[in-house]
C-alpha cells in the first residue's frame, strides 16, 4: 500500500521545489501544505519537527527535515 | 577516467557542463545542490532574455538545459579534497572519489556566519540565512535582519510584507546597497534601522526570543522571534588546498579561467573575478569549459 506522504513547504524555497519534484519523478503522491499561507499547518510543522526550516516531510510519521534524499529513499523504500 | 569533472551546479557549473557536453567531453558533475545561489534569489531582473524571473524558476531552466545532455551527475555530495598526481586529478567527496584529466571548480559561495553565541543552537529555530525560504513562517512576528548591504535590503523588503516589525542591524553608520532598494525599505512603515550596531548573542528557550546588540558601545536586548543573517558570503574553496587564493579565499584565475595548477580551472563566484552576477558566472563557466577543452585537445594523455 502507498505510504502517506506529507510535505510542509513554501512556494519559494529551492529545496522544497527539489523535494516535490523528486517525489513526483518517483510517482509518489503527496499532500503539500504551504506553510506561508496556512498558519495552523506552520504550527503543526514546528511542533512535529521542533524547528522552523522548510521543507519538512512526514512519511508515515517519520519526520525528515530538509531535502534529505537518502532518508527519503529509505523511508519510501526507493 | 573522466575527461572533465565539474564541481558545483550553479550558473557557472551548469554552463560549463553544457559547453563540455557540446564538445563531447566525458563529463561528471559533482555538486551539493542544483542552481546554487541563483536558486535562493527572489527576483532576477538582469539575466538577459528574461525581463523578470524568480531564482527557483531560473534554476529549473538551467537544470532542464543541463538534463538535455547525456552527462553524469552526482547530486548531494560535498567535495572534501582535490589531489593532482601526474596528469591525474582525484576529487574526493564524503561518499566516493572520482578521477579525471581536468577539473573545473565552480563551487560558489555560501552565507557568512555571525560567529556569535547562540547562532548554531538557534539555526532553523528562528535564525536563518534564507529570507526567501523561511520568511513566510514569520507572519506577524518581530524580526531582525543583520547586515546593511543589498542582500540585507532584499531580505528586509520581503519581510516588510510579512512580519509585524523589522529591525535592521547594521555595523556602519548608514545602510549601503542600491538607492532604489534602500528607499523602498525605508518607506516601509514597520522598519527600524539600528546603525553602528553589532550582534553580540542570540538567545531564547527552544526558539529565538531575543538578540543582544551593542550599539555605540551600549548593550541592548531586542525582542525578536526571527533573525535573518545577511552579512555577505564566503567562497566554498576550503577543499581546494593546492590552488592559489586571494586574501578572502577566492581562487585566483587568469582571463582564461586557469588556476595556478595546469588542468585545473575555476569559474564563477568562487573565483576572484570582479563582479558576482548570475550572468557573469554563467559566462565564466562557458570560458572555463572551452579552456578545459583546449587543454585536453593539446594534451592527449
């Protein structure tokens, strides 16, 4: 079964764009939260990750800060 | 063995790669990220052909162009060492080592750090080096921008629209940067400039809650939730030990992008070329690639 993937991002950050691009290239469906427009999601992201940098990925509860390809691959079994 | 290794994939590295591909050089690009500093710029209005383009968009165009060629690309690797033995160059990263007959160093620059207590602890916990990325998270908050040049003004301009109040902390007696940008920033109603001021420390519990500044010899605390460090850049040249550099660590090149070591070339912001601009870095990248091609043609090892 496909894993639940959420990404907390802003429209302008290069690593957010890279991360989303990478997921799309690998046919991973994900939910994107624009934390610049959604204050509640911004707070959720800060709570989950304990920091304020974007992007943050939540892959089935595993929190990955930044575009960390190796951890993303591992979490998704790519 | 590769004909050419290019370190970096910003405007200089990518343009080098495109030129190398068109000369059919067997090329490997080793880079930490794609787009380099260009990807972190907000609005670009001086790259010919585009009246207006955002940094991430231009970086994507560069990457698309790069990927139309059959090149080897190692992304997410940082180079720790380069060695030249005889006619062979070895490039060592944290993951692997690669060999080639020629090398272009196009590793660019990174943000300069403040070097004050609290900076490392609060990185991404209120303190950031990228207003474009993290700025939107400071909606309605009080923030400080450290620095008084163009990059500081650029950050302030973005933050004026988002934050409740913006404090600019500047070492000299007045703001530098372009007049047009300075006027825009100063006409923002929520901006206060602290001149002749230096940051001494960043403090808070889990996240930033204040900075201590020294203003004309007196210490003051400013309550802020965000700190944007914009005090210039340093070249990513630490690994380039054998190469000759200037006093600020930029790799010295001549007008053919040759370094002091034959077969090793350098291009873009990591070099001592005057003016750091996307279009200049791209042009320098093209020159470096053509020089490497000529070097390889002359020296068939």
